[in-house]
C-alpha cells in the first residue's frame, strides 16, 4: 500500500545557520554536545581569525516532554573563555539558553542564527536544497540524554533558510587589527606562563 509523501509525521529540527569567511552554511543539530571554534578538531569549525581555537560549546538541554533545546556557553570544555566572547541578540553573555531565531555573534565578526522548525522528513529535505548544509551526524539513542555522542565526519548537502529567516545585520564592533594581534599574542603569552 503506497503512502502519500506528505503524510509523514512532522518532527522538530534544530539548525544553526553560520555566516563566516567561508560564506553561509548550516549545521543540523541533534547530538548532546558540539564544540565550536576555528581549530579543525571542533565539531563545528568556524573560519575566522576573530574566533578562538575553542570558542564556545553547545549543550543539549532535555525537556520533560521529550524535546530539547541547546545552551550556548562561552569557552571550552575546561572552562577557559574565548578571547573575543559571544553575544546573543546584541547582549554579551557567558551562557544563553537558545530560542528559535536567536542571533549569535562570535567575537565581533561571525554571525549565526539558531532555528527550530517543525517539518516532515520530506519538507526538511526540501528545506535542505540551497546554500550549503553540513550535518554533524551523531547517533541519538535517547533525546532526553545529555551523554556525549560519537561524531561521524560531516557530510555535505544543501539548506535553504526561508527568506524571512535572514540573519539580522548586527553591527560588529570593528577593532583595530593591531589591537587584535596584541590581544591574541597577550593571550598566548599568558597561557604559556601559567
């Protein structure tokens, strides 16, 4: 018996849309944790000199209804904060429980947007048809769990954020390049002295 493609049940999808020096791309989120930074060992690699090697973390927060959202934390797993910080919706913060549509700024240059969509599998595949989509796949055993999941290498597909979902133009604070260089060198020097 054939089933109509549009009859599949909808589910909730979490997506992080990123604008950095590589252009616009998106990452579908489902794992318990994601590290974000410019170092290639991160789950989500950001191409920008203004972003720390290990700039931020995303932690999955389970809800009683079986759904989840994510918390954004400044810094790495050891608690070391990023050099240039994070802002959400124009507010500097160390931690933020993300909601649909939140505008994120890493340092003063990289813009991201957190999106939650309720779509069927087919509609989500259509949603994934344009720009550049990267899926950091992980086996999700229990959506309420926050245990660390195994990551597979990212695969390439496409995503089309709806026209109404454009990342708002948050004016970055321009810093003088020499000041950024001195801040970076000072941070490296302080790290070696400890």
